[in-house]
C-alpha cells in the first residue's frame, strides 16, 4: 500500500513552480505520490505539469479541472479523486512549497490510526526558520486568535497549508463542499470536531511546529482579503455552530 499521497492545487503556476525542489524530492522518494490538481489555469501550467509528470510517471498524477474553482474546491476534488486509491494517508500542500515536501513527509509519519489528523504550524522559535511578511504575521495572529475562540479549542495556526489525514478521515472531512475558498481550513477543524467530538480533539489531532516556512513573493491570497475574510468567518461560524 502506498504510504502517502499529497494533493497539490495549481493555478497559473507556470512561472512560479519550484521545479528543482520537486525533481530533487521525487528523485529520492519512493513512498510518496503527488496528485497535481490544475485548477483551470489560463497560462502554461498544463504543459509544465505534464513535463514534470513525464519525468516521474509512476509518482505523479494530474487532475485537470476545466474552470478555476478556487483552492478549497481544487483540494476537495483531489481528495475525492483518491477515494478509491490504495494510499493510506492523504495530505495537501501549497504548490509553491512554502512548506517543503520533505517536512510534509516528516509530519505524515506522525499520522496513525489513533491520531488521524496532523498539521504543520508556523510557530516561530529560536531553532527554526519561519519567514513571514510583518503585516501577514500581524493579521494572521489576530485572525488565528479569533478562530481559536470560534472553535473553542487551543490551536495556534489553522491556516498553514500542510495538513495530513488518514485516508478514511480525509474522505469524511472532504465529502461536502466548503463555504469559503480560502478559509476552508477552519471548516476542516469544525468538521473534525463534529467527527470525533470536542473532548477528544486534542487526542485525535496533532499540531507540529515547522522547521522551515518561507513566505512567497506572489501569494495567491491578496492583501485586500484581510478586510473581507471576516465575512467568511461569520458565515462559517453561523453554519457550523
């Protein structure tokens, strides 16, 4: 059985995909497969992904979406695409590899039947490298505090784009469409609480500080979203409370 499959949503990534990192990782890893979800890109992303797949045909699958559906739905479509696969763990990761593939695999080793959900956390410590723009860090901490209060659980970082699940847990959490294109991670936590119960959430999930996370220059989340994300949070809270 394949140990881990990572869903990587791709939208207009032709000029920003760190191909050298992908090639280096895939050249040395035999237990991980990548599902690259082309989310209706309008640039040359399809050609770039196909060239990468040609180098590693046994390790890369491509899922083509005809129109851009947003990150949440691209990831959900990817997870559903794997519903009949033999992989034991399913995760998702940002295409720019702000979190490296190697570290994601390291986190995946912590996923076991008794802990079916593990996620990375951008906690700045003296012995790691977390590079974030100051305004994103400030906004992120405010939003994270609000989210933790909404969820009524102690969680530092729900929005880090590196999360891994057992296949069965992923199938359950990604069954229904999400309300938000960018804050779907918050919905995953609400769904996980509903699945295992709030008293058990601390035993069933594990938040692991990353060793390295680097903010990319051209993030897909625009700065202006900081002013309207509160509407998404209100919508999510009303739906899941």
